[in-house]
């Protein structure tokens, strides 16, 4: 697992998180992006992906619990490249 960005989120917040992959892509483009939250408990919605970035809106969660958001991408190259990035979210009152 690579470096993880860390955030606190109010249990009432409905906010977006995302990654800009432009530098890593080096001229390639995102074909698909998949967002996963572990453990279960966060609600993910409004996933948006362009050729260079991906984001998702997050709501819910249990106060005091730490969650990991994972964004997995596959590129459009003839031999597609794949990678994952991570965000840690701790839910607060």
C-alpha cells in the first residue's frame, strides 16, 4: 500500500474525495475507476471519472471509526496499466 492521505469527516458530512492521476498517467488516460470503502459503513455515491482524475462523494460512518477509501484505476493503453491510491477517513462527531 502506498502513501495514504488522512482526513477527518463529520458523521453528518456529505463531501467529495478524489485523486488527480495526471503525473502518474504520463500521457495515458483512465479507462475505468472503482471506489471501495473498507470496512463497510460509509456510503459512496456520485462517482465521477475523467481521463485524468476520479472522485467520489462520501457520507455516513460510525463516530470514532477509521475507514479506508481505495481508488483503483485501469488505463486505456494497449497494455492497460493498473494502480491504486488510498485515503484514510476517521469519522468524528
